[in-house]
């Protein structure tokens, strides 16, 4: 397949630009929030609470959001999500005003941040399924794998620059004006999506009762072992391998590298993932996809252990870089599985389950990391998470033998024939 096939569609290019802006702003915002919260509290548990505040609404509303996405026009729904995101960014910009700390207690500012993060979790419950569904309406089925690769690559490139710029901007212009940059970038994403045309609703069961709809979505994911295995494996790996949530502690108290070093540490995994994804446009990962996914997550666990043991800044950066590279392999394979094996009328519900399993596990993993760091120490918590990730790979390989044999070449051939 032409490695640039998806880029021949104008709306897909517009979508990539808007998605880059979305992810850049979201990644930068999360880093700035982490830095501000830890600076206010000096408590690792406060970093875990950030994740909890986002994951509670994201998980509790995910299935409902998937039903709404499958029943709604996707482009306008994404516009509404971005409007909500921009309002939250504006709120964070306002409460980070430097003079505000002289008039309001740090505790009040902290809880205002938590509330806005909670509202962001609600937005995110709808954002993920909507983005996933919109991609499938912009490009033909036969180039889904190529579109998924470019979309994931764009996500990772934005995830590289967002944290890196956040770390630099905190050092140069402070938290408040960093929040201003985030707000502006959300508006850029919004204007980009406005240039995409409305899309048809392909669900033949419009008006279907919500509980019947949700049951159908959950049953489909569970019965499709390729999807269920990929989501379960990645969820547990991300849940226990969430060392990135503790990076402010490593940067400030262990490696002593300040805001700029924090930005480098936070960007290192995304740089590795972006390089993997750019390479995958020419060297597809469809052959023996199950084995490759298992090996990638096993390597991710090893990287977390090395990072936890490291007292060298550059060794820590290298461990995070490799963890991002193998995580990029995992993301590409998972997204390709979802795109190839999800029926048109179930994009929203399957994506919402994916959001519950994988997307929200980042925040739940942040909470788990914060709690374990509080109980057993930061370094021990990271090593424990890496060991649990490796154990997860072994259990999955034994429990779902069909997943070890998963190969996506036949699925891709069938899609090309159908188009």
C-alpha cells in the first residue's frame, strides 16, 4: 500500500492538523497542571488525584458517550467537545493568574484545578469515540490501516511537542502564560474542524434503547477476542506502568533537573513513539501482530524497571525513549485492530470501550502511581509497576492463545477487495 495514501484526502489532512492541535494542547495542559499542583502541595498523592479527577467522569460516562456518538453526526459533536475543552482551558488560565494567589488560598486554587480537570474528563469521554468515528468517515475502508498509522503518528508528534513546550514555557514565562498558549491552540483546533463537512450517520438503529445499545457494544468487544485481548493487555500495562505521572517528583527531587529537564523527560516517550510510527508507514506491523504486541509491552515493562532504578538523567531519558518506541508499536497495532474489526454502526461504542480500557487507564494509572508512591516510595512504585506489566504479558499470552497467533494481513486484504 502507498504509505501516503491517506494524505491524498484533503479533509484527512485538515483533520490531522486539528488533531495535532488538540493533542498538543491537552498534553501541554496536563503537564502544566502537574507542575502547578506539585509545586502547591509537594505531595505525590496530589498527582494521583489529578488522574482520579479525570478518570472518574471519563469511565462513568464512556459507554453512554459511545451510544450518543453512534446516534449523532460526528463533526458537530467534535465541535462541541472542542468548545468544552476551550472553556476549561480558559478557566485554568484565569485561576493561574499570578496575583490571584495573594487573594485566594492555595487550597482553593487546588480544588478549582481538580474541578476543571473533572469537567475535562467529561469532555474526554465524548472526544475519543468521536475522533475515532470521524476518521472512518473521512477515508475509504481500504486505507484504514494507513489512516490509523498517520493519525497515531500525529498524536505522538503532538505528544512530543506538548510536554516539551510545556516544560520550556513554565521555565520561561510561567504557568499562567503557558495556560494562555494552551487556550489559543484549542481555538486553532476548533477552527480546523469547522472546515470539515458534516458526515452521514451510518447507524441503522437510530433511536435504539440505550441499554440495548450498550449491551450490544460490550458483547461485541468481549466476543471479538482480538479486540478484547488488545484492550485488556494495554489497559493493565498502562495502569501499572504509569511512571510518567511521577515525573515531577523525579525531576524535582531525584534527578534535580528542574522544569526544563522535566519537559525533556516527559517528551522522551513520545519522541520514541513518534519515530516508531513514522517508520511504520513504510514498514507495516500487520504480520504476526499478536506476538509483536506482546513483545512490545514486555519491553515496556523492562524500560519502566530501568527508569525506576536509574539515578542518571540521560539513562532515565533513554529508558523513557525506548518505552515510547515500543509503546508506539502497541498503539499502532491496537488502533489497526479496532479499525479493521469494528462494524460501521458500532464505531462509537467500541471506541468508548477502548476509552474505558486504555484511555482512562492513563489517569487511573496516575492515581495508582500516586498511591503506591505514597505507600512504598516513588522508586519502588515504578519498579513494582514494571514487574506487574511483565506479568500481564505472560498471563495474556497463556489465557488467550488465539491472540498470540493474531495476524492482520487477511483482514487488510479483505478490506482492499471490498473496496
